[in-house]
C-alpha cells in the first residue's frame, strides 16, 4: 500500500515491569505455578490426538469436580458469563419462563441475558445479605411452574453460599430445570451435581480453580440433555451445545470442528483439574474452610463487621466486610493495593458502597495469605482513620 495512505502511525507500545500482586478480590485469583507452566505448553493442532486426549482429560476432571456421571460435560470458550449464556440459551426458549432467584449481581446478569433472547423472566428476590429457604423457592416454582430456575451457589457480590441440597427434587416435581452458577464456589465449597439434582451448571477457571480466565466448564443432566435434543428454538451458534458436544466427543469419537479453541487455555484448565484431582475435593474444601476460619478469627481484633449476619450463610471463598463509620471503601482498597500490593475489591451491585469483598481461594487459600490480609487491613484502618477524621 502506498505510504501516503498510512494515516495511523504504529503505536509505541512500551513494556514495563511490575510486581505480581496478591489477588485477594472475589476473582481473579493468582494461578498455581503448574498452571502458569501449562500455559506455555506448545500450541498444537486442534485436530490432533494430543489435543483430543487433553479434551478427554478435561471431561473426566469436570465430571469429578461437579460430581456428575453425566456425559454432556465440556468447556465453553469464554469467561464465566459464556457458561451462563450457554445454559440459559440452550435450556430456555423464547417465550418460555425463567425464574431467577435473586440476591446479588449474577442473578441480575442472568436476567439481562434471558431478556435479550425473548425469555420471560420472573424475579424472586431476598435481601442481599441472606440466602433462600427451600420452602420459599418451592412456593415460587409451584406458582409459576417455570421452564427453569436460575440460582447462584456462591455469590461473590454478597459473600453468601446458597443451600442447594433438595432443590433439584423440588424443581423436578413441577417440571422445572435447575440451573446453577458455581463460578466462585466450585473447588472451594462442597457441590454435588447429581446428588442435588442440578440440571445444568457452569463455573470458571479464575476463581477457586486458580487458573486464567477464558474457559468455562459446563455440565448438563439427562433431563437437560432431553430438553436440548428436543428443542424447537435456535441458540447462538457459538454456544450451541449440540454442536459443541460433537467437538468435545461427548457422544463417541466425533471430533468435528466447531471453532478453534485456545490450546493454552485447554492446557491450563487441564492442569487446574489435575491439581484438584491430586489434592482431592474433600481436602480442598477443608483447606478453604480452614483458611477463611483463620482469617475471620484474626478479624475479631479489628473493628470490622460481617455483611452477612448468619455465619451459616457466609461463603468460604469470599468474605464481605463492613467498615466502621468514617472510612471510605475505595480508599481502603486503594491503600491496601498501593502499600501492600494486595488486591481486594469494594462492593458490587447491591453491595456497592456497603462492603469490602475479600477472596481467599485456590492457591491463596492458606493461613499465610489470611495473615497478610488481616495485617494489611489493620494497617489500613490505622493509617486512614486520621485522614477521615
Ligand atoms: C466472577 C463471577 C462470575 C462472572 O464470571 P466472568 O468470568 O467474569 O465472566 C459469575 N458468577 C459468579 C458467582 C462470579 O463470582
């Protein structure tokens, strides 16, 4: 092309060094060293044996971490939201009804996604610092008999964990499918897809799995699979589970090309799942409970309150904390980032301006990180009080 046509000069992209922060927000989390290494493995052909064998390993790992015997398990190319959009668009058609149990921001996202596809949405809301009783959920399901119900297991915007045991049976009594977000809970707190009667579930890699964002494991029950096979509506091409199942060999050795998956992310997800399989889920749940218990014990010496009053509703991976009067949430977050190189987050959605959100999960779930966080908070509370008086 003639130089005269060049109206945009090349930008001067300068490399700069920075120290890796300790990522203790509600996600992303730091990565396991072995996952970091896995990201540098060779890019291979998406049609070669090594690649399909990695997909097989991932499917076996996904069955383990979701605790499901279902064969319709795979991972969507995209962050947690891609899993959400896949579940909703594959299982609920236009004019069908989605009941959304709402207590935080992820339920609001599900509402936005569903509305874009002409799905009828029903919101059932409880205060953000609590969770749902199964009785109240049953009332809603009985009343509306929706095609599906969406609920978040661990909510990183509020720091709550929802009891799900028994909910699948309730939904199935009324012909409703149960859709669950486990993005910030999987690996950190117990989850049993089959035993709890969950029909579809998604998670993401950058939270308690301690991997990079960009790939979202999903699983569907036999009931959900029937719905997908018999549906009369179209889904987005990129999220079409019927096509993706052919690429992921869910029904035999089909190996059909749908889109180019990212080999680094495939290697990374495979390593996250390998890591968790070696540690075992039980040990990982125990480790998360223990680190967070230790963190909460350390907090007793500080003038901080829990946003979630009932300890049974508190999520082990993300703690939500209320500052004493006179402190500004954004200033505390900024101080801890600048002075300690630790990332924590302020509130989001319903908890904006009301809470700190502190994640202790994955590779960071240990007492050393819990101590570093408690020390940083103590320092911030002391340093900042003068400026706000
Ligand atoms: C982080 C998070 C999401 C969103 O995931 P992305 O990877 O940012 O798309 C969804 N649900 C929950 C519970 C989360 O914590």
